[in-house]
C-alpha cells in the first residue's frame, strides 16, 4: 500500500470523526438521550453505565503474587513470548491483567443491575440498570465511580459523509480524492 492512499484514508476517517462530534444539547432530556446524565432517567428507565472499581479485591502481596502466578500458567504461550519481546513494564504480568473481582461483580448484580461487559483493563463492568439500581451500585464499598456509557451517533457521520461542508455538493463528486480533497489542497 502506498503512502498517499493511506494518508487519504486517515484523513477521511479523521474528517468523519470530527463531523460526528455531538452538538451542544441542553436540558435533561437531551442529556439523557446522549448518555451524559444518569440522573435524568425516570425511575423505570434503564440506562447503561460503567461501574469502575477501586481495586481488584486483592489486599495482600502474597494473594497478588499467587493470582499473577495462576494467570501465567493459563496465559497463551505465544502471548507470553510476545510479552517477553515487547513489554516495557517490569515483569510479564501486573494487576491490570487480572480479571475483575467476582465478588465485586456479584455485589453489583445483587442490586438488580444487569451485567453487560467486564473489562479487566478498565477494572470495570458495564451494566444496564434503573436509576435506583445505579444509586445502590454507587453505595457499594468497592465502587470507585459510575459513569454513563458514551455513544457514537452514526447518523451524523453518514450525513457528514453525504454532503461537503463548503458547497453542499455530494462529497467527492468528480474528485479522485473524495472527502479528503479539501485537506489535501492545504498541503
């Protein structure tokens, strides 16, 4: 692949992402729809949120070392070889590689919130819950914070790709470079 098509592809993607940035909306209804405010939901509405935990639930060095040892025994051999070559942090594994605490996820599920996704790197779980359930989750001791799941508004990307900003013509009409022609003309 030559450099020019790669630059064009990157420029197109960057243009679409900038065009997709949400416009400033006001009011609790607009905030709830964009996922910016969990408190705007009514009692029965379900919202999706990330629940971040303060730690991995391991409170001693011995328990941490044992968990990392168990992890090294179950990790893919090729991944271990790749880590030996590329890893810049000390050791092959650290706490970020450990799973989210099962005790913590069970406590969140006990509030009635539905677990969606677990992320060991974020040390968080995504949940679907009502406002009351979110408040119950916030009060759990291991919970560090609760934040709404952000959404990408793809319809804005499609509209931005369909029309150029300058003259309202279809983007890329008659142009070899398509959406990136404006940026390339600045070079």
